[in-house]
C-alpha cells in the first residue's frame, strides 16, 4: 500500500483545530502560516518519496545481526543520512545547540508523517529527540557541549534504556548497576532488553540513556539514576574514540516493524561501561528524567499510525495465541516480591493476571469482533 502524506489535512488541523493562531497571538511562538505550510510540504515529500518506498522492503529484509553488528536493510542508511542532513532531526531542538527551535506541534506533525510512511524508520529518531530533551534540560554543561550538537544534527542517534528481563512496567525492579569511579564517571554493569535501535549502522556513534541503580540506592523507583553511556567514548577532539564496554547481544524476532532493530544490550563484559550521570543520583530523579524522554517518545508519534500499529499487534496476539507464560513479566498481581527469572512458569505470569492486563486483552478481543477490518 502506497503512503501519500496528507499534508493539506495536517496543515488545516494545525491552523484551525490545534490553536496555532491563538498561540501566535499569545506570543508562544512566531511562525507564519506560509512557513508552516512550506515545512509540512517538504516533510510530506520526504515521507512520501523517500521513506514510504523503503517500508515494505525493509520489513521483508529486516535487520541482520552478526558478531554484535547490526546491518539495517538496503537503502535505510542513505535515507536516514539524507533525512538528518535535511535538518529534520533538530526541527524542534534548542537553537543554541544547532536546532531550529520550531514549535513541538510542527515536529509532531512531521513525526506523524515519518511514522505513517514507516514506523520502523520513525521510532529511531523519536528516541533521539527524547534523548536530546533529557540532556538539554537535565545534563551538565560539559555533557551538553560534547553530545548535544551531534545528537541534534542526527550525526549520532540516542537510545532509551529502561527495560530488563524482570523489569518492564515494574521499572523499579531494575538491577543494572552503576558504581562511582574515582574520575567522577560511573561503571555500568547489567542487561537491558527490547532496546529500540540499540545497535545499528546508521551513525558513527550511539548514545545510550540508561537507567541504573547505585549500590547504596534504596530499592524501587526511588533508587534509580540516569546515565549517558556512549557506544564509543570520545577522544580529546570530540570524535568517537575507544569502544565502551557495552554491546548488543542479539536482535529480537518480533511480529512487525522488522526493519527496526530491537536489541538485547549487555553492559560490563570487561568490568563496566563508562557512564556519565544526568541529573542527580537516586531520589527518583533519573526516573523522572527518563519519563520526560519516554513521554516525548510516546507523545510525539502519530496517533493514527501508532493506534493502527497497536491495534494490529493486539489483534495478532489475541487471534494467534492465548496469553501465555512466554516470558515472566514484572511482579505477580497478587504478590509483592520480584520474581526470579528462572523459576517455573506460574499461573499469574501472563499479562491477563493483572487487572489492567485483563481489561486490555478483553477490550482488544471486543474490538477484534466488532471491527473485522480497518476502515
Ligand atoms: C517493539 C518494542 C520496542 C521497545 N523499545 C524499548 C526501548 O527502546 N527501551 C526500553 O527501555 N524498552 C523498550 N521496550 C520495552 C517496553 O517498554 C516494555 O515492553 C514495557 O515497559 C512493558 O513491559 P513488559 O513487556 O515487561 O510488560 P509487563 O510489564 O509485564 O506488562 C504486561 C501487561 O500487564 C500490565 N501490567 C503490568 N503490571 C501491572 C500492574 N501492577 N497492575 C496492572 N497491570 C499491570 C501492563 O499494563 C501490560 O498491559 C520495547 C518493547 C517493544 C515491544
């Protein structure tokens, strides 16, 4: 199915339903309608002409994983690099660091087009955008100077790393460890799973934003801190230098978005990856900072594209398999303990054991029956 970006509809919605005129009148931003239309027009062309044609081929080809190296589908790297060179990554990023400072609503409209053209393409940059916000609002000046310009230009991409085998929604159960080093940095050890674009060949460096726990941190979410962990540490001239102690162990095989590498990441084979604190240690600060990043990532994608993808995944799960103990998730609905990963499957291991999980599954089944096809 060919995607054609609905530029006129998006422009109309922004101008007449999203309060653009009121925001301009109130001095929130100063963006003329003709400039808004020109930006949307160009984004629409890129999404329609460059990204959309890659979607099906990318999904069929998927990402290849060999010896810790991820190779994206043919054409993916060229498309990403020309997308970044055109300035789309920094559309709403702060101007002092090389961004264009346009309203987030305009960026959201463009993200609608990237995601609708190819969700596998769109979800990588969206995480970089979230990482940029986390660093810009909470990072030290030194970290900002070293990393922000390249993240904003899209020369480097960012990741968001919360999830672990025993810690999904229950992020407070995470065990990745951060230990203070004498030079003020930290050594990170542990494992993360389901990491979108955790490893790839699109950029020369990948900047991971990782939640971890200090040894003296309290249990639960209170003890979580956020660290910036580059794939390559920076040489004195700011270019990627020595390889850091973090690697992709594998790429997930999933139901869809095959061109997006969803990776398992391993930290600390050689004693610990070097990480740099963002915000403050513990006191939930790391989690809040990461939530800003996650909310940015979730809030920005196209609602329509997102919902379709979510619906499709939900239907596929309901139609093809009963909820089962493929993987032990988080905590029991009835118990407070964090369940060890290696014990035998338990009746409460599937998502439907949680009241909200049961509600979601029932709702999806209801939808499945009442809406047999997409309108
Ligand atoms: C394609 C893909 C890409 C991803 N990319 C990233 C990424 O880049 N970085 C990252 O960190 N993670 C990533 N994730 C992981 C994602 O954030 C987790 O899947 C998510 O946090 C849910 O965790 P879980 O899978 O363990 O599900 P669970 O936490 O087990 O949840 C399953 C269901 O049970 C419900 N539930 C859970 N606990 C409760 C409770 N106490 N009460 C009521 N209901 C409950 C949930 O709402 C959900 O409906 C990705 C996942 C996928 C599928």
